[in-house]
C-alpha cells in the first residue's frame, strides 16, 4: 500500500499528490478525488519511475487502465524523452468528431422520425465488430501515409470549395508525417483487415450520437463564431484506429518490452512498457503510431460521410453537415511549452488550447479550438474551449465521463429497467438507440460512468477550460 501526501491549494479542484516516486498533479473536485481508489495512485507511482519524466497529471475522469490510468498526461523533454505505448493506450488515435447540421431539435421532435434516422444510419454505417466497411475504392497505404489527404476527392466533398471547406481545416491534424519504411513491419493480414474496417464504428464505448445544443451565455460570442445556434442539431462521433492501431500496439509493444529487458528497465507493473524515444524500438513505435493517428482521423471522417448519406436519404438533399472539429485523446507527440520542446503523452486526455495559442488551427486562432467532451449514454455531452490558465496542466482536460465500474460489475449491479429509465424509453423525449435489446449494451449504461456534470465542474473550477455549449442526446448508435 502506497502512502500519499496531499498538498491542498487555494483551488479546491487541484491537488499536488506526493508519491514515493515523485509528484502527481490531480485536477478533480472533492467528491471525485475522494472516490479515487488506491490503485490509480499505485499506477501513477509506477509511471513516475520511468526515467527522466518531467510532469504527470490526472484529469477528473481518471480510472484504471492497462499499465497507465485513462485520464493521464505525462511528458518529457524531447532530447532525453521516453515513449510509452502504455501511456498512449491500445486504441491509438481514439478521439472525437463533431459535425454541425442545418437542423434544429424541433425538426426531430417526433420519435418515429428519430427511429427512421437511426435505422438509415445503421444501414450505411456498419456497427458489428467484424463488419466490413463500404469503402474499397482507395488504397489503405495512402490513408496511413497521408491521412485525410490520402482519400479520393469524392470523399472530401468540400476539398475544392475554400470558402465552405471544413474537412481539411477544422481538424487537429489532417496528416501526421512518418517514415514510410516502418510500414513494412505490419503483417499482410493486418492490411486486409484494417482496410475492411475503415469507416466502421467499433464496439465498447464508441458511438455516433445525434444531439441538440444549448449555448452557454458566458461563451455565446465564441459559439456564434463556431457557427453554433441554440437548439441546433449536431452529430458527435467517437471512434479510433480499429485493427490498424491494435496491430501497431501489439507489434511495437513487444519490441519495446524486448528493449526494456535488454536495458534492465522495469517497474512493479509488468504491463507498463516504455523505451527511450530515440531508440530503435521507440522510433518504430512513434512512426507506426503516427500511421494509426492517420487511420483514426480518416475512420471518423468516413463514419461522418456515411451518416451524411443516411441523413440525406431520410431528410432530403437540402440536409447539410459540416465539420466543427476532430481531435484525439490517445496519442503522443512533440509540443512547445514556454520555449521548451516537450514530448507529451495523453491517454484519455483532451488538448484544450486557449484563444491566441499558435498551435490552434487557423480557423480557431482567435477563439481557441473546440474541445469535444462526450458524456455517457443518456447524459449530456459538452463543447468546451481552453483557458490561458490551462498552461498549468499543459492544456490537458478530461476526455469524457470516465468509468466508475467495470463492465461485468455494471451487468451485475444495474437493471435493464434502470437503464431504460435513463434513456427515457417510451417518453416523448426518448433517446432512441439502435439496439433492440438494452440488455445487450447494459455495460454502457450511464450507471457505468462517473457523473459528467461533476467532471465538467472540476475542469471549469480548475480554470482549465470553460463550457461553450451543452449537448442533449436525441439518438445514439452503438457498436456491438
């Protein structure tokens, strides 16, 4: 058992926790902090034993993961950095995407219409784990090398309309550059499987959701600059790099472990893998990780493309859907902080830059980019924007609600009736879901997750970011 010491500050949403291996910075309100189990601090202590680590923090949605907790930010100075597949996560590039539509909540007030939309989306968007995507007329090699720039023009409909274009400009990155030679290390069967999975949702906590927004008065000007209006319908998507990222994680993870054994590295957790950034294993991981980031952003883009086609089928050709933003919450890359080059890992943590920060994409330079924070099924999601004070945590905030209990525990403790009540089944404001039986997705019920409003309160209270809009769910599409 690890004994921890906590230095409370004037900000009740921040604590500096002193562990045997170093300091951990925790951003969470009192109730969320008190509910953190000993395991999350044991895992932090192991992570802090990685050589040369400069900073590590937890966001309020933190929960136990493999090797490293989800909700972690960790960084090194680039010159003597280490890279850890465990502090990126197995679903490399997993992240969020939001599209704006020309619909309002009133347009979708009828439950029958929402059900019709969900059925149409399910036809266009494969949701089964082994489902084949509908996209086969381009090469996967171009996607993993060039990201969105590797797609044929027909899949990027606004590529040549600069005044309306959002597909390539309203994203955290449309292309991650890598050394292509590392791609030769990926087995042929993975290429085939990953190509089939492009444009598919995946299971677990991945989803596509139709939502209606309510603008926060304190950030109405920012919301209007982003193109948001009260009651507007948006599409939120959560997915990652599917089989490609899984293969990269498996191959590189084993190579990193071999490096650790040769060098005598290790901690009490055998599942915590890390290697010097500039080692052969480290460079192989980083370059192949970037290929998975390219895959992930294209996967979400193609999911949105399928949803757009389904909505046009039901609502007609006048339906419009443009990209608000796409960003990741499982990755590692180089950033500049106060003139120093840092290699930053985020696992289940979202970057939230304030207005004027030079790393903002050009369309968001004056406002700060949208930080997309999903809730659990049946609860609200949020659109946020970073604050200058977020520099204290290297501009990292939460990535969602964060699990409060395991999938098995949820199935044992939560009833279908409780889940049904959360989804307002049978009511006029029912949150339509694509599954015929709620029992099949009981482990994704709201009761499996922390209270998203408490999470957001912690982020706002810590002055890391502020709310631009609250997003109320209207219909949800889940993978199986």
